[in-house]
């Protein structure tokens, strides 16, 4: 009995610690206020501009990356397979291209820090002073 209780506790602790806060980041010069609706539209290809009218270029992470899974769930309100199906439909009909995918938080931060039009997401614990957080989920 004690072993099973300990196992349940440890499993819960591991599951809880694997869920990270997702920080949506932009270049520090970007003055736009963004909510989850704006962010979702940009990452689903429904909008190609920030609220100010400037071009918005979304950068995503690989679909198997845990922070991507969290972003899809928390921000887009979709599973990763639903997001993939969404982009497959847009590609097939010629109505859009999915966001560029990179492998790490560091790559997203570097791209965002060097281009005022890029918007991305990273594990909130990885954010540094080269980028600006516009939302945390």
C-alpha cells in the first residue's frame, strides 16, 4: 500500500513539473498589445499582421516539443494533431503556409531578437532581455 501511494505521488509530481508556462515573445521594439485571440489568429494563418498593421511572421517549434504541445493546447485550444490537420487543409487549398518550425527555445529567441516582425513562443523560464513577453499562458 505504501509503495503504491508513493508511486502515485511521484507520478503526480513528475506530471506537474513537466507542464511549463508558455511565453509568447516579440522583438522589444514591438509596441502591440496582443491577447490570445490575436496570437491564435497569427499562428493559425488567419491574420498576417500585428494589430498595428505591421507584418507578423510566426515561428513555431517542432510538434513533438513539449512547449509546442502546451502552446497548441493553451493558446490555440487545439491538440497538435488538430493543428496539423488545420495546416494540411490550408496547404492543400493553397490558402496558407504553416509557421517556420525550429528545434529549441534558444533558436526562437534568437530569431525574435533579430527581427521585429517575428512572433514566437518559448518556455517562460528561458526568456531573456533580448525579447519582450507579450503574454504568458
